[in-house]
């Protein structure tokens, strides 16, 4: 089946909003006329324009902090506190933040995923928003929103306190010459002095969940478009959020940032948050199945994160992935490594990481000064090598893994976890054999009841396993 280029193609016809319209929006924000700014953005929704970063930034603002500041402003205050209030930047009211989030989803109905992602940072193209010259941005939100364009990818602005750290720079600006120096303090990611540099921020901030869901919605739509074109289903836009290898001839492999988000989502009690993580995981697996990222390194990274997790999380993880040949092959690889032991879970060799020099000038300043369009896909990127598909074990090896009674407790936390992994291994392997391969050895093992004996021996001895056995008898059409 054909697979399109992994590079992101430029969506013809979409441009930045005209300078005078961006200025009007910023003027409303500067005067704290937030409804007016959002009204303008809503009226200007068009397939011809990208949304400016102010909208994404407002959607990330912390509603809880706004409500806290509003409560603090009620009642008298000492002269010191009153002076601090004057210096502190004003924040939009909670209703304006909620409205900005709703408007973000409205843009999804107007614009294509590619148009919307062209306004976000990524590794494959340069962000060009020439209408946002920081010399012409006066509002606090407008200046702080430029920090989104300084991120390397869309995962970076989802982290906890992303907006707080930028906004705090306005309360205590560093010394510099004029307004441009103040802007650089924000867009280059300077942190307030009261933030503990050793404290690891959460991968998804409390106020970032709606934006994460918006991003996943766009990636799923992009994946569906690829599928409708008769290609393997994967999101080209998701590939723009994964670092390009430094050396040529290497398939992209560095997926730590999105995997951090996936497994942080699985820690959440709210089902909706866990579900959005599983949706992102499905997108990543499909990217690997299409050969767009190194499938072996990716599966190894997932095994390392699943190691020693409780059976409940393993069940949630495997059950939350949609059924397809690519995902079934991924499940087989993960379960095989979890059961095979530490030898199979050592990390695959990676290219040696190299230091990356930080550019002296921002993407925004460079784009504004040169007034250039986003870079077209490079020929080298179009010819990026595809990863080999994950190998399948022989039927004999599969049955050995299922029948073994010992397991590595560093990989499988309990007998319940081992049951779940063996169950997933058998179901996924049978799915692949039935859908695609029709391996003769698997058919013979079913016919001579080798599979049935293994299932009864493993799952029929304990109460925990009998439920799995009953399902396997039906799925594999075994003799009870």
C-alpha cells in the first residue's frame, strides 16, 4: 500500500491575518476588551487565515489563578500589596478564557488541520507569522503569546505553568533597552525567580487539557485524510512534532515528549483525560506501523514505561488501543518483550545525541524582518527512510512465552499482569494470522489443539485466569 511523504506539505492559500486586523485584536487585548478581541477573531474565522497565537495562549491561561486574583482584589490592602497589584499584569476573566477555548474548537470547523498546524511550532518547517512583528504588539497577552512560537513543538506549551512563567516576566522585567528587550524576556522563556528550577513540571498543565484534546482532534482528522487517500493511516502533522534525526539516512525515533504525555494521561482519574492519552498513543502506533518512525525503538520505549505497572493499567492501555493490523503487530512486540525478560528490553541503539545551538534571533523576528513564507519540504525529508515492520515470533516461540510460569518482576508486577499480557499476545497474534498472514504453523497448532492445551494449562488453574480462558476459547474457537 502506498505511503505518502512524511514531510508536511504547505497548504496553499492560507496566510497570516492582515497586519491591521492583528493590530485591532491586540488593541482590544491591551485595553482589556477581551470580548471584543474574541468577537473579532470569531468574525475573521476563514480558510484563508491562520489563527494568531493569542488565541491558543488565552486558551492555556489558568482559570483558577484568575479567580484567585479576583478574590484577592476584594477588600482593602496594604500599600505594598496595592503597589504589587498595580505592577501585576491583568488577566482575562474566567469566562473569556472558557470562550477562547470554545473558539479554538470553532476554528477546527472552519480550517483544515494542516492550516491550523501551520500556525504552531514544529520540527519540519519554520514558523512564519510576519503580521506578528513584536515591535507592533503592545498587549501583555500578545507579547506573552509569542513564546508559543519559540517552542520546539506543540508538546512544550502544554506543560504545567507555561503561561504563568511567561506572565510573571512582566511583573519583574529584566533590564533592557525598550520594549523589544522586555518582549525577549518573555519569548525566550525566562522564568520568575520564585519558580523552583529543580521541580519537574507536569507534562500537561491543569489548564491545558482542552488544548491537548484540540490537538489530538486535529491529528486524528489528518490521519483520516491520509487513510481516505488510499494510504496507510498515519498523521503527517504528528510527524512534524517529532525531532528530525541529526544524521541523514536515519528514521525519526525520538518520541519521549508525546509518550510522556500519554502515560501522564493514564495516571489521571478522569476517564476523559485517560482516553485522550490513548487516542494519542493510537496515533503514535500508527505512525510506527506506517514506517514513519523507528518501530523497534518506539516499542522498546513503550515497554520501558509499561514495566512493573499494575495489571489495571496494562488492561486500560491495551483495551484502549483500536483494532488494526498495525496496532496488533505493536501489541505482539510489546507483550513479547515483557514476557521474554530483560534481554529483550534493553534499549535499541540510537544515534549519538548532539548539542543543538539555540538561535540568536527568534523565529518571529526573523520571519517578520525577511517576510518569508514557511519553508517548503526539503528533498532529503521527502526521501526519509522507512522503518522496517516489527517482526512476529514463530508459533513455537509464542507458545513457549505463554506457557512459561516464571516472569521478570521488574517487567511484570504480578501474576495478574502476566495473565493480561499473555491474553493480549494470543489475541493479537491470532488477529494477525486471521487477517493477513495465515501462517501454516499457527493453523496446525490450532488443529492439533496445541494452542488449546496451552490456554487451559496457563489460564485454567487459577480463578484470575479463567475469565481470560473463556474469552480465548471463543475468540480462537478452541475446544472447551
